[in-house]
C-alpha cells in the first residue's frame, strides 16, 4: 500500500468537517465527491488490481529471464534487472492483499476497515504495510540511479564506461537496498493492531463468547509521547526521502536527459553530414536506449509527483489525510502498480536487443536447414569430340610428365568423389575438377569425356 491508508488513525466525520484549515482548501462538495468516488471505485479496485498484478508478475518474470542472458550484460541492464525483481515482489505481495481484503472481503457492516477474524491475515497486513513501502523505496531510488548512470554515460562517453561499470551498478543496487530498509525502520515500529468484539446478532449477549465475533484490525501506535514522536518522524522520513526528494530528483534528471538527448541528436546529424555513418549509427543506438530509459523515468515521475504533493499537504494541512489522501489511496495504488507492470512493454517496443532476445527465448523459430552436398553423377557423352581429344593430347605433350597426368589424376579423384558423394570435388594440381573435362575409360577401351558434373536431384 503506497499510501498506507489502512494504518492511519480514525477521525470522525464531524471532526473532519470542523477542520478550519481544510475548509479553506477543500470545499464540502469536493469532500463529498471524494467520498462517493472512494466508495464506487472501491468496489472495482480489487478486480482491477488483481488483473494488473497478474500481468505485472508475468511481465516482470519475462524481464528477469531476458535481462539475465549473457548478451544482455551491462550496467544499465543490471539496474533494470533488480528493478524488475523488486517490482515482482511488490506485485506478488499486493496480489495477495487485493485478493483477500478486496475481492474476498465479507460484506459485513460491523467489520472494521481491513479487519479480519483471522489473526494470521492481520500479521500479513502488518508485513504488507512495511514490505510494500520498502519495495517502493528501492524501486524509486533504483530509477534515480538509472537516470544518473545514463546521464553520466551520455555526457562523458569515455570516462562513463569506467564510472558506470557493472561492478559499480551492483554496488549501487546493494547500497540502495540497505538504505531503503534502514529508512523504513520507523514504519516497522509504528504499525500495530487492535481488537474489536461485535455481537453476531442484536439479541446476543456480549459476555457470551459463542455470540461474539472478534475482529483484528491495524492501527498506528500513538498512545504516548514517544510513539507520537516516532509516528511524526516516520511521516517526515517518508515524505522527504520516499516522496518529495525522489520527485524533485526525477524531475531534474528528466530535464537533463532531454537536454542531453537533444545534444546527442545534433551530434549524430553532424557525424552523418561528415560521412561518418558507423559513428552516427552507434550514436543512434545509444539514443534509442536513452529514450527507453527516459520513458521509464517519466512514468515514475508522473506516478510519484502527485503522491509527493499530497504527502506534503498531509504534513501542513490538518485533516487532509483523512478527508483527501485516504479517499484517493486506491487510485494512487493502481497508478503505482500500473507503472511497475508496463516496463516490459517499454522494453519490447523501444529496445531491439531486448525484443530479439525475448523472441529467441520465448518464440523459438524452426532451425534453418543445414547445408548438405547433393549427390552428383557423371553423364557420359555418346559421341567422342575429336577436337577436344586433340587439344587434350597437345596439352599433355607440352606440360611435361607431372602435368601430363592431370587427366588421369582428375579421373581418379572424380571416381573417388562419386563413391563418396558427401565430399566436395578435390583440387587437381591447383585446378578445380569442375573446371576440367573428365576423362573416363569405357568398357571398349576407347576414351570418352563429359562436360562436368550435373546434380542428380533424384537423390535429394
């Protein structure tokens, strides 16, 4: 849950209406419209979220399989690989959450929000409230690292190869994961649960355990001063380090990448005008990769910027969380889930290497037919060419003893090749046997010849 709405404290509707600061920003009609939207969309959110999560699980598994191939090894793909792993874990976690607490939720008016009669599901909900925040923090900071790596590589192509190596990419992934876990420590501490006992029917007695339904529901710890301080620290950490600062950095990096791409495009045009086509094509491939990564960064920015603004309002406007933020919580969740599941589409549409590797793995084509030799046969002439025999005799007399045996050697080689049809005709004294007429001995002892090999297609 990106918005963590299930663990927020409960404020009565009357208290929300009496918040003077909130009234100056949000009208009563807007607050009523948000309540209606939350109620109507809440009925569909579970089914939409499950569908998005199922697609996201399959697409991120495909991303992981493709990005782990040897030909895909690079610093950029290393970060994209762990981004896909993080998104996969988030999808699996939210799939269980949406299935149980939305799709399969009992229609019980006495049930508290995200409450359950099974204590194990409340334990899962507390885990989900922290695990989803950690995964989200890792995803957004990996996206920032990705943008920084790409910007360095574009601006400093020579030194960028050193500074943006695969080893440094793995180190960055490790540091991001550790720091994200540490940043979310206060969030682990503030989450707890409470118990609500409700009679099964109006006539039941509360003291009778058989007629009482026990609900477990989550809530934040704010019973004493220390818990309130921890809760406030958690709110500030999430607002600054998971929302506002990442949004600012993503927006800045997006502008820098657009500017760098414009410079690279002009450089490509200059190289092409100078006739340096190879360098121009290489530069164009880098631009395509940059465009793909820029699309990933822009999607994250569009998803996180509204949350960052709303989180800032939560801190400074009283009752804003309960009146506005929580009512948009499901919508913010589905935006984040969609962002985590569409990277596969971006990779396929904008990266030729990714698309080719994916097709090789998941859509193997029939193997190309292997080359094989055709069986050949000698076609004998029915008549003796007198002129050819005379030319051959003169050639024998003028070339000496060694060259005089070309015909016999070639005839011997030809007979051997015909017996072993899988072999290519050999060279005779530096000449191809296909370039010489072949002398053969007929049964009557007279010399005959052919005009070369002819393929016998009856044996194919």
